[in-house]
C-alpha cells in the first residue's frame, strides 16, 4: 500500500487581507509516487493549495487556518519553509521570482552550494541538469536577460538539483514553445517514473499535460474540490465545460462531427484511441466537407519589414534578412521556438530598438524617422512578462495611467478603464493592490491597460500564458471586436496553437533569427518541415486526421472554417 505524502483534512484557509476563505473544507490525500494534475480556472484556489503544501502558507502569506495539512506526516503549520523545502520543491510560474544566482550555472548550483557539495562534484551535475533542458550553452548567461521560455527551463533545471519527495510545477508550460513544452512534460513524466517522486502539476493547458499520462485530476472551483477523477472520466464528463476549462482540440472536433464520446476507448491518448466505424465515418465526413472559404485580406500594408538584420551590441545577429508585410485589419500569429527572434521583431515594430540593416515601416513612414512616442500613438505592445510593464500600485490606476498621461478627460478615462477591466474579468478587483494578485491576473492588467488605449496596431506577446479558458475567451472576444468592428490590426506572439487556429488569419514563422514560413495558419500547421525547424508540434487535429486517413491541411482548414462559420451564426 502506498504511503500518503500529502494529507488535507477539513482544511480551510483565509488570507489575512480577504473577507472570505480562498480554500474551503479541503479533503485530499496524495500518495507517494503519484502524478497529479490540479486543474481549475483562475481564482479557483489551485496556487493557494500548492502554497499550503510548500509552506508559503502560512510562513510567507499570513491568514487563518482551520483543519489539517500534513506533508510527509508533519503538520505544515508546526514546521518551517526551510524544513518543508527538504520535502517539497517548486517551479514557480513567475521564473524571475525564483532566481537567486547571477548566472544560470550559479542558480542551478544554489541548492548544492547550501549543502556544501564540493565544486568538482557540483559541476557535472550542473551540466547534466542544464543539458536535460537544452540550456547548457547558457551556463554563463544572466538569468534575468533570458527569454521567458529560457527562464522557465533554468527554473526546472534548478529544481532537479534538490532531492525532494514532492515536486510542484506551477504552470510549467506557460512560456515554453510547443516542442519544448512536450519535452518538459516528458521530463516530468520521466521524473515520476524513475524517481518515485510525487509530482503535482498546476496547469491550464490540459491537452498539453495529457501528452503523458497522469494518475488523477483534481478539479477545483471557487476554493473547493469539485472532482477527483481519472483523466478519462474527466474528458467524458461535462465537468470541463461547467468549470470553464478548454477541452482538447481533437475532442472538440469529435463533438462537432457528432461522435458518441461515451463509448470511445483510450480517449486520453490519440495514439491508442479506438474509434468505432461509425465515429470514424462521421469524422471523415466532417473533415472533408466543403465550407465557405476563408477570405483573403487585400488591405494596404500597415507594417513592412524589408531585409531587416538586427544584433544586440557585441552579439551575433538575432534577426537575419527578414522581410514580411502585415495588412491593415489582419490578425497575424508570430510563432517559433524560444529565442527565435519573435519578441525582437515586436520591439523593432515599437521602435524600442532599430534595425542594424534594412528597414521597418509603419504605415508610410520608416521607424528610424519616428520617435518612440510617435510609434506609440499607433502601436500598443503588451509584453510577455507583466512585471516589466506595471508601475502603479492599484489596478485601476495602472490601467488608466497611459490615458491620463495623454491628458484625456476624466469621464473618458473612467469609461475606457471600466470597459477594459470588465472585459479582462478584473473589474471587481479594480481597487486591489497589484502586488496582491497572481501572475496570470497581472498579465490581464497589462492587456487591459493596452486595450484601454485602443491603438491601430495591437501586439500581444503570449497573451494566453497563465490565463484560464474564460479569461482567454473574454480577451480574445474583445480583441476580435477591435479587429472586426474597428479595423484594428492584431499581432499575436504566441506558442499557443489553439490561439493561432481560432483567432488568426495568417502566421509568420521564425527559426534561428530567420523567417522560414509565411502562410495561412492551416498551411503552416500542416507543414512538417516548418513544424520541425520552428520547434512547433503537430496539433491534435493533425494527428487525428492522419489516424483516420484525411489530409491534415484539409482537416485543419475545414475545422477552422466550421468554427468561424459557427461563431458568425451565433453573432
């Protein structure tokens, strides 16, 4: 019989600054060697639950506790963060909050240095851990200067150095490119199998986590556990929809096709999934059925890159001979692996940096002839890391700051701020301190701040990272209104292929500083060479189409056309 490692009994927790409990009557036992996914929308209590396990509650976040929470048989409230850290390791969603070393190597070595491990024994372990996440070449780099995805890899490598019983991964896929996300899930799975560690994953991206099996899914809502089930039970139930969680794309396609989900065997794994002849016929018909073709955008160019090179001072080129155009009113996905040059391209558009060679044009004017303020009147940029953007203490003040600086009248500022906050599900929190909210909620604050400006061109860098499905949907709906009704041009820098499929018209793909593809989304996501070079992955629609013998490009295109048509009918 497996030993209980984590035990909650009649556990309730209320933050000192909150009126009502965040966790309510939690009863949960997690056993040695289990791999558990904690799922739920923002504010459901997932992160708070994990903070009770790793000791941040009650030792960093004060509050009122009733009931019991034990880790490895010890009551957490009678322990300390130091003692609990010997049993529990955590990879935080906000990587910057986790770094302590001045270089990548120092950060990975931190735990071993505290344990006075000799240098000659440490070095091979550091290299081994960094090799696992493909970051050994960055051993001498400053962690804070890495891309979001690279930072997350270093955080994972750092946790590998600590021989703990429990590993908590708080949204480990949030900033990783799709292929590296698969690698991270596989790494976590290997840890689970080879070390008998208890693994807890907190993640919104259900489909990506289920790339490898999990033992149980703990579904949370409003601070309570609403389900403790197997992944198969979850996918066959109505719980995902009721809880506002996105279901896997292939499951959505099966439902659109009218398949009977209840009798599908191995529904969590596309490789071993068993379809009846009837369900297969329905899917083939759905994927091959001709629908209204997606319209071409023939508007004028609002952004043009012409033979652009860029290199940060003293370094190799980050962008090499890049040329592409963006049409007025287009929704464009900028995709590619971490460090490929996507965010650099966005900074060139905003004028934060200027081309080393070539030209970037906004409208009919080159950025080299424009000030950052002039570009800022036309282009809004929401950065990947919200901590680099936020300057005010209170949420509503942050969202209204840029409007106030532009000397808009008070009534206009209040109206725009209210609209943006409501869209991003932040209005009830408008008077909260920014420091009191989660990383994902901070992300929404920065999106709301830029939405309030209503620029002609809006660049969103990983807008869905850390967002639950409801928040993601609300943000995307608002962005699409700006696009359709007001003609705004939208650029998404994203690893989220769901976003690309559902909300963009075209994709430009970067790999190693080069533009390697520019095409309709369904063409890009069915191009094996592009997928490989850009560290993307075949979507589950691709794999489902292959499984039933349908051309993937046809299947993805018809899926997109069906969804767009369905949404148009709803409107």
